[in-house]
């Protein structure tokens, strides 16, 4: 069971809101800690639209709505990410 969770969102430097990541810090009751980095993908297409894209993917046909694997962070965002990680680590180091 989780007893603490904090999260922060980062939008890509290109300002495309479909390029978004969520960084989540989780602390579990048993003492385990995790940082989870999750891409947030737009699901604006219905089931059949997503199925159509999936079939194109299987056959190697390029599509503009591919999932992405990169988010560009500005220097400020990188510093925010660093500060977020450091703050969760330092806060929890003091708790132990």
C-alpha cells in the first residue's frame, strides 16, 4: 500500500501538448521508494481509429500520430526536474 505520492508534469520544449511526461515519486508502506516517468499519450481517437493506427504500425506504414519516446526539456525544466528529485530524496532522507 502506498502512503505518499508526489507528481510533476513536463511539457516538451516544442510546446506540443501531446508531448507530455509525468514524473511520480511513490513511497510505499514497506519503505520502498520509486520514481516513475510516464509518457502521457493523447487518446483523442476512438477505439476504431486507434485500431486502424495499430494495424498500420504492424505493417510498417508511417503515421503522424505515432507514440513518441522523447520529450525535450528546457534548461529551466531540467532544473525543475532536478529540484523535484532532490527535494523528494532529501525530505525522505531526513525522515529515516
